[in-house]
């Protein structure tokens, strides 16, 4: 986060043990009082070494009483809601997808009542849109094709109507394909990076499948831009957080192999293709740019920083 500063605020982060949440917690802890809402069984590996900089608040989003208790104890001025379930192919429990993403969001919003809250940032997903044939715009119809997308769309829509009904300072940052430090090792970019670092052959599914990838540091800048622009944002506003440029799997693999300077064999296995692979997955970021934000990293720069980080932190992934 470079363009603006959020300083001296009590910020509560849900999902802080995840990829995006951990990056948020690590960055915001430099200048703020950070609380993280986590379950007893949460794996804290992404936040190792941060024990003295974060206030751990035990609670479960699916349990309204524990959420309300946590909020009234911490009294956050800003809430960043990044907790999700279902974003990884291995997370297939449909009941839990809706309990976490929909009911959890409802509980969190309801618990905010009575809190002197300055801003609530909900993190959405590109999965809400479904497949489109042109750059996705915030005004497009939502046509999700997977349960996770349905649940995230429902959560975003509930946030929107709740904010309008209660005149609540709230916005949704609809994330596309973020990558960077602490990303799950089973995702495309970390998997390819670790294959290169271990000098192993790479096997991909559909090399033509595309995504609009955005570097995590640009995501953090976007979040800060939205939060600090709260006086210019209508309750429930939605912003695409996206680079505005799509890249194919083949392009990503070739770039990482080039960065690694290793001679790596790349092979195709059609059994690894996914039903939702598409050659068009790009979004319009004009609305976010109107707030003064723009991405600072192109794909090669972001991948280079990510590669270096993984090289230095491989031991943390086991």
C-alpha cells in the first residue's frame, strides 16, 4: 500500500490466516491496531512471527453470538471481510460454502450494529459473474456457474442492500485472480514456481485458459484506495479489483520458466483441464481507476517478485 495511508485505526480482519488476509494483516500491522477474528482450530502459519503485533480474537463467523462478542470487545473502526470457503478446488462442501460466505457475512453485518464503524470492506470474487464473452463490468448480470460463485454473489448482494437500508459505509472489492506472497501452493502460479525451484517437469491442463491476474501488492493498494475514498462512495458500491489484462496459462508458465533460468520441460495433460476454463476472463477496472488507483506491476514484474519470495520462503510450505 503506497498511494494512501490508513494509520492509527482499529482494523478487524476476517480470514486473516488466508492468502489475502495474511498479506493485509502483515501490511496494516505496521501502522495500525489490528485484530484478527479466527477460529480455535485456525492454522496460523502465514502469520508466524506476528504474535506481538496482532490481537487474536477467537470467534466463528457462522456463530452470531461469538461474532457480536468479538466486535463489541474490539470495537473496530474498519472491518475488512476476507474470510471465504470454497475458493479452492478441494473445498467442495456446499453446505459449508453457504454457511461461511452467506450466513457468515450476514452475522458479521448484523453484529456491526451499535459499533461506531467508519468503513466495512467486503471482498468479493470474479466467480460471481460467471463466464462472459467481454470484459466484465460491475453492472453486468451475475450468472455464477459454481456454488462458490453463487454464495459470493449472494453475500455481495446482501452487503449492498444492507448498506443501502442502513446507510452504512460499505463497499465490495470484487477480486479476480490475485497472486503473490503466501498464496496456496496448489494454485497455478505457486505450483509452477515450486516446480521450477525443484527442477521438476511441469504438467498443465489447458494452456489457452485465461485469467486476469493481479499482483497482491496492487490488491492491497486497491483496498486502501477504496477505504480512504469512503466519502465519495455510495453505500454498497462494488469495484472490480483487477489488472485489466488477461494472460493465458501458457504465458504464465513461459514467464516463470524464463524468470527461473532453469531448463524445465512443459507437458500437457488434458485430464487436468477444468469445465470452467475459458479463453475470456478479463474485467473493466475503470470504476476503480476513477478513485485514483492503477496497478503498479505488470505480469512479469509481479511474477518476478513472487518468484523471489517463494525462493526465500520455500521452507514455510513444507
